[in-house]
C-alpha cells in the first residue's frame, strides 16, 4: 500500500479500527494524523505513536488523504471551515452514512477525488465488510488507495451506482444487528429451557461462527444447498425451519431490509 499522509477527522470507534488495522499492516504511525476535540481520544492515539491534533484545517492542509469519520448530522459544521483548504490534489474519503458524494462536493467544492464508504462494526475485530462508491472522475490510483485502506480492517466491494449504497447499508452496515438479534433470541430461548446464560451464549455464538466459516469456505455452494445439507426430511432441523416458514421468516427479513433502505434514503435528504 502506497504511503501517504492521512488525516482522520474524528477519532471514534470506526476511525480507531482503521488506524489499528493500518498499524498492524505496518503502515507508519508518523503518516497518520487523528483530529478529535476530545482530549482522551487524542491521548489514546498518541500512545499508538500516531500524530494527534485538534485543528482540522491545519491537519487537512498537510494531508494527502482526508478521511471524514464524523456523524452525518455533524458533517456540514465540520466541513464548513475545511472548505477553505485546497482539496484539488487530495483524496477525500467519507464513512458517514447518508452523505452522498454530490453533497460532499457541495460542502467542499475544491474536492475532485471523492470516495464514499459504508463500513460496519465488525471492522473493530478486523472482519469488516465495506461498500465503496466513487464518481467516474475519481482517479484509479485514489480508488486503489481507498480500497487498500478499508482492506486493513476486512473486505471491500465496489458498487457501480451510488444509489446502491442504500442496499449496502441494509446488507452490511446495519446487518450485524440482525445477527445479534437472532443470537439474542436463541440465547433467551435456551435460558427458558433451563440452560445457563453463559452456556447458551457459547452454543449460539460458536455455531454462528462455524456456519459463517462454512459459507466462506464454500463460495461455489449455494446458501440454500448449505441449508438443505443440514436438514433431514422429518428431522429436528426440518421441524424448526417449518416454524420459520410458517411465520414468513423470509418476508420479515425482506421487510426489515427494505425499511433500512428507506431510512437510508430519507437520511440522504436530511444532511
């Protein structure tokens, strides 16, 4: 990965995950600046050997790559002073949900190279899945750098049209919560069967991990086939799946993901 001076605007959980991922890959700490108004957060990064600051404009002026890691509702206020800086030769990356590249370029008019990213929280353990989009005029070298940056904390996938980022939000940005909800429900059901909560959690979390591993290691096998391989006719699994089918599980999942997309589309008009 090419070494460039990266300025992180915001030092929250996702910025921490990316910085740690970069450092683990051997990226020089001296080539990273983290800006955050919170002194404790700056102290955390300073212990990692990373440069820290609280003056966004100064850091952005120095940097070759600027990564906006702020909440969507804060984006306008954060970008207002940054717009005075010259971004014409900088790569601008945003990981804020619901902020389009058109909006980013309106907030920072001199930005010519923009990449929008939708990461997810598994990036905190190096297993993230990020969707990326860039306008056609974004140079290939900048696209490559942005992808390598996010690959430090997981896997990445480009989308061709920006409106697909709403589906990415439903597919990966929000979806860890879907799986957590499923595990939570399974744990609770086991507790109601008189199993200790810690024991129940061990069963469901390891089973989820193993199932995900089977999916990953069998990319040519359809998900339906993996499901069928566990399901013997008239057996225990079939009995459980029959309840899911009767309660229209697939419809519930589709409706939930559509609600996520609708909210993502709505957020894009708010900020």
